[in-house]
C-alpha cells in the first residue's frame, strides 16, 4: 500500500468545488485546510486543497495521480 498526494487548484468558482467533489467521489481524502490566495498574474482569487489516497501497489513518478 502507498499513500499518494495531490494538490488541487482552480480559480475561485464552482469549478474548484466540482474538482474537489470529483476527487472525493473517487476515494481521495481531504488533507489539511483549504487555501485561498490572490493570483497577481491573472487578477483572480485561487483556491487550493490537498488530498491523499491509499492505493494498492507502489507509487511511481510516472503514474497519473488523477486517474488513481
């Protein structure tokens, strides 16, 4: 068993909530508190949330985390 980690980010819209909800529906677990910051390059607020998941097998750097 391995624990894998992802950090989800998106502009502060419903798209962020949908991205996190999709990850939760696939067995990912919230890790820590969400973040919220101003992205000066786009002039928009951005949200972030870390998620983790236990998987069977070993982690490899070439795996596509979103497909786990």
